């Protein structure tokens, strides 16, 4: 079995989004790009997250053809493939149905940049892609168009997509988007919400790219 490391990363992330209540049942999906190949590892369709094993992860090409695995890949395979094709910088995609982000998706409203974490990790308002049926070519096109060069996008009446250099990075985007959506909804109960200025968002996002310790 090839790509054991990538399979385990996808499996572990799928289990985490379930344990963190970012999805219910078998909804949501996770994938990672195989570096240097036109391939990805993606979660199987309709399988219980708690019982997933490394060998259940499906290796597919960007056309959706199964290269290794005995299960059908996620119904959102087209969406993941469209993102990887349009965005060579993206190494992983995480799709969740988290509560507060989904409220914004249903309302058709962007998630604003309210806190420094949002500016640092995401760096932009989270746009809403127009509604289309799950698994469709239309949804894939709507998603990549609304995502653009960003890190997160809402799917109208559906959920949230986070992208990153790896699964941990993409999952962090989802966590921060969900936290920001929750803060926005609560803050509106107190009055107006105040987004960060564009210049500050840009500065915080750029500075965050050099945040943390670097090995010498």
C-alpha cells in the first residue's frame, strides 16, 4: 500500500472533525495532494469516521478514477480535484458542516474578519459560493470561483471549505473560520460588529507567515 503517511494524515483529520463536532454522521470530507503527482488521497464515501482505517482511504487521480482502494471516494471528489487543479499551492482540503459557519452559509453572508486570528490564519472575509447540488460540476466550479486565491470559502446552504499546505493547516483554517462565525453571531446580539481595517488584516496576515521558531 502506497502513501501510508498521507493516508494516515487524512484518516486522522477525518476522525478529528467528527470528534470536534465539525461534522455529523458521515458528512464532510478530507483530502491531501500527493506531491509531484496528479493524485490525491481522499476519504471514502458514506463510511463511519470512528471505524475508519488507513486502508479505507482512497487513492484517486484528478479525474476521479480510483487508483488504489476498495471503496467509492467521497461524493465531493470533483470539488477537491477542482481546487487542486486551480490552486497548485494547495496541499490539502478539509470540508466541514460546522454549526456557526453553516449559519452564515445558509444566510448567504460572508464571515467577516473580526479578530487577529482570522486575519493571521485566513487573511480575508470568507465568501459564499452560490448553491449547487452536492457532488456536482456546478458546485465544484462555484467553489473554486468564490475561493479564488483564498484560504476558506462557504458553500451556500451546505458548509465550509478550508485549504492549506497540509491537512493540519487546512483544519486550522476551518477551526478559525468557525470560531469567527460564532463570535460574529454573539457580538451581533450586543450591537454592531466591528471588522478589522484592511491594512491591519494584510499586515497581520503577512507577519503571521514568519511567526514561530525557525530552525537555524
